[in-house]
C-alpha cells in the first residue's frame, strides 16, 4: 500500500509544481501540454510512457492532435502520493 | 474541405464497424480497447499514432493503464467522413 500525502506534503507538492492544477475531487494534479503538432505531442507521450513504465506508475492522459492532458494520482493510495511527485518531476525534466 | 458522410454512407460505416459506437452528439465513432498491461496498450497507441500521422488524420484518445479509448471524427467535416472509416479500418487491422 502506498502512503497518501498528508496535508503538509500535499501543500509542498503543489507549491513545487506550480504549473500543475490540483483536482480536489480526485486528489490529483493535472496539466495541459501544447506542442507544435501531433508528432511532437506523441513523441513527448512516448518519453513519458517509457519513464512511467520504468517507475511502474502510470498517468491518466488524453491527446487531441498537438495537446496532451495529464492527470496524476495514485489509485493504491486513493489520492496523491510521493509517486506522483516523482513522475511529475520526471515529466518536467523532459520539457 | 472534407465531405461529411451522408446518411446512407454513415449507416454503411456503422454497419461495417459494429464494434464501434456512434456518438450522435459529436457525430463520431468510439471504441474501447483493453490490453494485458500498459506496455501493450501503449504499443498499440504507438502503431495507431504512426498510421494516423501518415494519414494526416488523428484520433481523440485517452489511456488509463491497460485501457485505450478512441474517438474518431473529422473536425474539418464537422462529423464523420471517409477519413474516419479509413482510420478505423487501419486500427482494426492492427488487432
């Protein structure tokens, strides 16, 4: 079982990842990424997919042409966990 | 401008792609694909992405772990067109 973040840790995460939005209903963070075209958007998704698979922690995401919407939460924790912070950090590093 | 399907052509498309559901609000077809795991699901998405880019016709889609939801419609036609039939056919051929 993965530990859900406590309130202080959640605040720290949201302060750190200012470009992400907190979804309180899901206790998730979300972010939209916009690229020049589909090839760039899907290239980004491929990089994220490889990282996610390696971390064994996967995003919920959607893509429409040059746009990628990512939602991170931890099902096992029923909300945000340290895993989401790690995956968000890795995604940020790709940009 | 891409031609939107007329009623007969739309009926023919829906008859042909019985595993797809018609979304009348969007005039789109949708289908959920379920795989063993994320790697399989994303492998499928990668194949679809390459085909879509080659056809210059892209799906609206989302992925959660082993599940891929695809929606096909043609923005330029404001509904289903022959392009959606071609992409659906190519996706079916992957399975």
